[in-house]
């Protein structure tokens, strides 16, 4: 047996977890959160919406990224496919969101390779929440939408990993403007085409009032057949 090289006479710190750190746990997550909020780095600002339909789900976002008070990009892809029948919107830190999307794609591919079946939306939402709770992806507030054997699902996931399944939801700096439209326009059993129109109205309302949202719209339509993502510089094209 190898002789221990550390000084075993040193008492462990009283505030050190006895069984930590856990796999995926980041001990400096508070510092990482502060750095993510200090105004440095590119952020999406953002308005994102998600709603269920009678055929699947529709996710929509604007296309603007900001850096402080400057518009740093007018052509950001804020909704990405992460699963054969699932997609994720992003709001918050761009670098963290890109890393989260890459990680989720890898995990869903590994799951399929090992088990010969696609991950359920419930499992995918749990995985996403767990990754955010680890502290590795500050600050991201995504919407997860997808279709599995149990039907269509929309999950609102906060920056600390809290997960709630909804019929429709919003995230980002333009949330309050978009949510007002969804409250008025959403109804159970919308077709995908009608839901695209409702989502476009919600994004347009936010763009009119939120300085961090604008420059077009990304739309993902998710059905049991897959994910179709389209980009439109003019929101009125969908109205």
C-alpha cells in the first residue's frame, strides 16, 4: 500500500464538506456568478418564448447580443437542437450557453449509444437542471422544448437549475412584454402554424420595448419527426 504523502495531523476545515466535492461541483461558483454579472463578456439580453401545440412545441427568440450598452451582434442563433426531437433556447451569458448546449448534445448522444433509445424530455430537463446547479454555466436561463412518447413538453429552467413544466413560458430581459401577449393569445390545442404566429407576436412586442432584444427572430418547430429551425430578419414575415 502506498504511504500517504500528506500531513494527516492537520484538522480539516469545519466548513469543508465531509463528502465533497461531488462530481461536477464547482467550489468557486459564487465567484463565477459574480464574474458573469460584472458586465464583461457577451450576453444575449434576450426574449425567448416557448409554447406547446397539438403537434409539438414552438420556440422563438430574438437575434440580438449585447456587451454592456453596445449591441455586439445582430445575428445570434439563440435556439439550438440538442436532441433528435428537442431544442433549447438561451438567455444570459453566451459562452456559458454555448458550453451548455455542447454538453447536452454530447450527453444525449451518449445516452442513445448506450441504451439504444432517445432520452425522454423529463430526463433531459433533469439533466439540464443538474448541470445548471453544478455552477459551471453561470448565468443561463433556458427554455427546453421537445416531444417524446408522452407528448409535447415545455420546461422553464431558471439559472440555478429549478425546473417547471409549463404550457407556455418566457425568459430574458423582454419577458414581461412577451408574457402579456402569450396570456392573451395562447390557447390549448394550437396548431404549429398558429403557435408560430403567436410566438412572433410575443417577440415583436418585446422588441418594441426591450433595448436588449431585436434584429429578427429565430423559430424552432419541434414535432415527433424532428426539429425545424428557421431565421427571419423581419418578424412581420410570420404575422
